[in-house]
C-alpha cells in the first residue's frame, strides 16, 4: 500500500472519529436542553439519527443505571480505541 493511500485512510479515520465524537457530544448537550425529542427540529433529528445506532448498541451492553446514561462515555472510549488501533495498524 502506498504512503498516499495510508495517509488518506489515516485522515479519513481521524475525520470520521472526530465527527462521531462531536455528534455524540452535541446529542448529550441537546438532551440537557430538550430532553424529550418530541417536536425536535431538523438539526436535532439529524443528530439523533446519526448517533442512535451507536448509543443503542452500548445501551444494550451496559447494565441499567436508572436515569443515568453511560453509553456516550463508553462510545467515546470505543471510538478512540478503534481509531488508535486502525492508525497503529497503518
């Protein structure tokens, strides 16, 4: 694999990871501002649709903690771990 391809893949992985982390962070902030997604705006719905598959996966794995949702924290850690593994592999 050429160095240009490796650099492209590394940049793509970094950008994708940063966008996912940002989207999850925005989702957390939105949940504090408007906890109920009823009548959510287009931006809120876009963020929810992007992040829900990731967060739902971790909600299934994590034990129930009442009203406290730890899935965003675990998602942050998992995204960073996956990014590090991919970049070290390249």
